[in-house]
């Protein structure tokens, strides 16, 4: 993961097939922030490379 003024850049190994990349993103962010994956929600950009994600504490 890389932080920048524009946001956080996350690289996942999963391919963008059947939602696998989105699931990988959720798991990576959950691990990074120390929360359960159920606390991470993709709010916008499900089918895009740029996403808006909400992490609930």
C-alpha cells in the first residue's frame, strides 16, 4: 500500500473476475486498519480501478 495526497494505492494479486479483486481489496484494507472485513465497504467504483471505500471502526 502507498499513501499519497490523492488517497491510498492498494495492489492486489486477485484478478478482476467475479469480484475477486474487490474481495482482495476489502481483505487487504481490513488487515491494514485492523478491523473485520465486514467493516470495509466499497461505496463507489465496484467495476472501476478507482474506488471509494468506507472503513467503519
